[in-house]
C-alpha cells in the first residue's frame, strides 16, 4: 500500500487560515451561485484532495507540503489556473501512471469537494439524493465542462438587444461581450439580461421611482395585530426594533408615536437629517411573540399571538421606503405615500390575472401551493398560518408573488426561444438551468422572511439561519433596483462564478451527464473497486435538515425547469424517505430516528468500502461536537471495514460566528483519512492503550503547536486514537471481552484532559490541583462561557474522576438548564448567599471565586484574611488563577478580575505577611 502525503503530514495552519478567510470571499465563489447549507471551504477541499492523491516521499515531503500550502489561497484559482495547479495536476497524473484518478463524492451537496477534484484533473463523480443539489452540481461540474469552450457548442442563439437597453441590463451584456470565448457564459449572460428586460416591461410600474429619479431599493413592512385591550383596539405594527441604519457615524430610526385620539400608531423617521434620536430604537413592540401595544401598554402573550395569526387576525403595514439615487451615494429613507400603496394594490390586482393565465399555460398553480409543514428543528413559521394557508406560497406577499411568477415565466420562455432558434437541446437545458437557479436566489431575497440589515443597510436573504423562523418586520425587495438581492446584482455574481468554472481546464475524460448522479449513498450505482479515492462530507444526525430547507427552492425549480428534469421533480416536494438524517417527526420518534440514521450511515460507509479500490483512500469530513456522534461514526466506519490512518482538524468557521452562539460550537472540521482494513488481527487492550496514549500525545503536541484549542482540541484527539484502535479487527481485554468504542473514547478523554491541563498549567505535576478545579479550568478552556449538553459535561467530568451531580446546587460550580449545563462566573455564584456565607473552600476554585468576589467589592482586609486561611500561600492557587486568565478571551469580565487579583498579588501578600497571617512564603 502506497502511503499518501495526507497520512504522513499536512500543513494544517495554512489551510485553516485560508479556509476561514474564504468565508469572506464572494465574487467568483460557488457559494454565490446558489444557497446550500454547510458547504465545505474550497481551500480545505482542494488541499486535502491533493494530499490524499499524492504519494508520500520522505525525501520530497517538504517540497510536496509547500505545494499543498501554495494551492490553498483563493487567488491561486480565482482567475484561471495558476502554475501551482498545473503542477499539482501533473504530479497526480504521474502518481497514477499517466491517467486521471477516479474520485467520488457520494454526499456532494453544494459541490465544493468534487469541484476541487475536478480542478486537480481527476475523473470526478458526484452523487446526491436531493434534486436541488443535483441541479447545483450540474451547474458547477457538468455544464461548464461540456459547454464552456467554443469548440463544444455549434449554435449559440442570442436574444435581440434593445436599442434602449437600461443601464443595469447593460452591465450583464458587457460580460457577454468581453468573454465571448465561452459560449455558455455568453448565452447565460445574454439571456439573463433578456429575462430581466422582459420582466421589467411587465413589472416596473409596480415599483415606481420618486419624482427626483430615486429608485426604491426595498419596502419595510411590519406585520400587525389588533390590540386585545377592548378600550384600545389599535393596530399594532410588530417590530423587533426600529433601526433603519445603525453605523458608528450614521444612525437613522423609525419612531413609533402613539396617537391615542385616533387610536393609531403614527410614524416618523429620525436621524436622516442629523436630528437627535430621542428614544431607544432597540425597544420594539414584539419579542419572542410577546407583543406590547405602544398606545395603551397592553400586552399579548405568545400563545395568543400565534392564535390570532392562525385565526387570520393579522395584517401588514408599510412602514418605510428605502431608496437610492443613481447619481448619489448611499441610501435614503422616507415614509410611504399613497402613491406607494396604490402601486401595491395594482400589483395585487395584476397577480389575480397573471396567476389565472399562467395556471392555464403551465398546467399548475404558478404560485407554490405545496404544503409547508411545521418542523421543530427548522420550519418554525407555520404555527402562525391558518390551516388553509400552510403552503409555500404564503411566504410571499402579493407583489412578491407577481414578480416571481413573472420572472419564472420569462425563464420558461427563454428556454423555448433557445430551443426554437436551433440551440442543441442539452445546451438550451443548461442555459435554462442557470436562469432557474437565478430565480431561486431572487426568491431567497424576495419573500416575507427576508429582513432589513441595519448595519449594512441591505436586505438579507431568508436563510441567514438554517431555518424558516417568523420575521415580524420584513424587507420587500425591488428586483430592478440593482442593489443586493436584485436580479442584476445576483446575476453579476452568477457570471463571475461561471467565468471561474469555465476557466477550469477540461478533465480527461470529460465529465459526462453520468458524472452527476441522483441517487442514494446507500446503493451506489458503480461496480466494486471502481474508485481510487472517495472524498465526502456525510450528514450527521440532525445537524442540517437538507430536504426540508431545500423544499423552498424545489417548488420554484419545479415551475421553471421541472419539465426539463421530470426524473428529478416527480414528487410534490423533495424525496425524504431515504435521506440520511435523524428526523423524529418523520421516523417515529427520537430513538427510532437515531437507529434509522445510524443504520443508513453504516450502509453508506459499506458502500464506500465496496466501490473503493483495495489500495484506495477515503477522506471523510466530520464536524459534530458530541462524543455520542463520534461513537456512531467510528462504529459505522469499523463495521464497514474502514479504519483511520490519519485525521486533521481544519479550522473552517469564522470566530465571530462562533462567538455569537450561546451553545458550544466547533471551529474545526475533522478530516478523517481512511483505508480498507486488510487484516483480522486482534489487539490486546493493555498494548493498544499504550499505542493510543503514545499516538494521541504525539499528535496533540503537533495540534497544540498548530494553534488548535478548546473543544476542537478534544475532538482532534479522537482521530489519532482510532488510528491505533481501528487497525485491529477487534480489541479485547485480558478476559477476552471486547473493548467498545465508548470505552475507547472515555480513555481518550482522560489522556487529552491530562495533556491539556499540563499545557495550560505549564506543569506535568497535577497532584496539587483538585478534580473540581481541573473541571472548571478545562471547561473554561474548552467551552468558555457556552452551555453544553449535559452528557458532554458529564463525560468531561468522568475523565477527571468526578461526578457531575456533586457540583450543582445553589451557588454551585455548575448550573443545569434542562438538557444543558453551564458553569457560572464568580460573580454569578456570589449572587447566592449559600456561596458567600456557607462555602467551605474545600477546592481551589471555590477559594479563588470567593477571592475574586472580594476583589470586585474592594474588601481588601477580608480578602487578605481569606487568602491566609485558604490557599494564598500555595503557588498552585496562583498558577490556576493565571491559567484561567490566559484561556479566557480579551474583554471577558472574569479575565479582568483575575488579572486584577494577579496584579495585586504581591501587595496583598506583603500586607498580609506584615500581619503575620500567611503560613506559606511569598513566591
């Protein structure tokens, strides 16, 4: 078996840096082609693919690692093909005897992994169960390779260009003119402009400009409810907050003014002309479905709010109009006029006519009438809809419906024109697919769940979270504005992506239509021993409910290109029966759902084992934070006959996003390198334990030096342990009893805890640190102040020989919140008299927290007495204080207290010693 570079070494720090940086890149990146959830960074996908395909050569290892580093930056691939990529392609071909290796991603999703395999010259295959993902994959992998060059397309019909083409349309046509070498890019650019112009002719009247030429960017709407106070009855505009612009040097807000005489809420805009904002815009009228009336102060509880919505008692009110002027920078705001409302009412009337006409033309309701079903994990909007309106069409107001069905009709017409003008059927289908994906992205911004982002002053699409929550005040997009979310703005991104994709040199053999497959990973349609490598990112438990979320796009794709892909759109919504996801609603309860998921994942891994060549390699991405999930994936791998030879925790998430989350999250994804197990050797547990500790400590030293910390550090240790454990068909205790994966993970956690404490405390001597103090230090280092699942905290405590239940209680070291726990700060604990009056200071951490409380209160004499009576003379006490201070982030309140106490240590000890109170010496 040839050892691959990724099994020997990997430039973790550089790849992590580029993967995180890539999150901010837009132009040309496939993330702007279409929304897909949990896409892997291209940098991580590209570098792991190369390292998995290149054989390791100890004499050239540094040279090969340098090449992996060199291909990590986005700039290397953003504008064609840099020499580094050409060199990588050449080395891969040499490693495989002059041929392109066959590579599979059987959970291909948004296409990051197979795209990078394709870029590296591989014969690439991509499979997904979801029809929306399949169309994205065709747009990313198949069409640019089949139709991207002049010699591949005989006829490129283009639409007639109007002599009075609007300036915004010309931005699209300019791309076609400048890049005529790609027939696909030329056609998509030209027909995208045609769709916009044709839709404009019918729709522009419903988005009227102001007299000075200012163009509406969007309309800020608030849903409304009647006040339930019988003496009031005012219409309450539901707004979470009322900021329109909230930047350091620009603050504009809506002020809600009670008009009790007229029993209504009046509105004015403050800050636009520099006038002071004399109220708090953070205080809206609704929070978590609890409503407050601005007139009478009456409240509506959350259940009543939902009931009123279900009973059809809600309405909506236009609160403000956002504009920009073509010749002036920035945005302006004004209150709505009767002219605005008349345009909206005209759109309502036009919708009735257009809906009737298109229903006859298409043979289906052009407005999506498919059911929108409540899901407690991510479909949260439906409890607010009456039963007869629990449909996808209810996510759009009448003007939005009119705009979307009009654009959809133009997409269908564009395909018909292409076909009638002599385009090859598959080429016409490809162009129409890009237009349909563009309509999807317009729909993502053009719905009643899109929100106004006051810091960027732009509309944000509905999937800012992986859910469909209720949005009380939404932003309605003008699709012709040219601003974020509009057809023009979206299409410019599209053409940038397409220019990027068509610049990738052709693979040999070229991807054909069979290279992107609609199917299930549990029954792969390829023969045994077919692939040189399988690179994939499987779903894990209930992390993302892909099918439920993608139904939003599926219902529109069915209307735009459903006729072109009957095999993909044969069901009312995306197929779900064989989706590998844990869904209690669908699978008969929590335990049944978990069993279903684990069974399906194991079968998928068996299929990977089957289609992988004997000397083939698999790289499987794992990004779940619970050891329960790890236990599942390890068992599934081992049962499938796969074992891990290496693992790499690649940083893939931006720290700002992680800091915004209340529960613990991983910044890293673990890239597990796997092989087919070829031996049936049985391992003896005492020997395997020694192998595990040696391997884990070796890799943890490397990961520590690479900057891996916290929860990622704990997870990163599991891979090296499984490398030692999984190479055996079975590991037995001396009694002959098999060692379970759960026991393995328990031992690993103990090894990692000891290693981390040694590093954090700067000493291998841990005997002086009691178990609760170790737990506190490790918890802060691992999770900071986040809540974590109870079971995860319990396992952390077990690794230290500690029972978690002994630590909670009033003023205790932990607090329990249903299925989660958190660790309170010293000042949180001090709110309990039980802590301040009854603590016995049996542990270092209790004494330290008490000292920090006294320090905060500036109770110097009591603090000196407390330190003298407890651990003030013990150097370990101060080491623990220093260690906790170092692991907490800048700006943290507890860190500030610790730094203050540490800074005042010498004066405290000096004053105390003068009183003869310290038993220990000053250090």
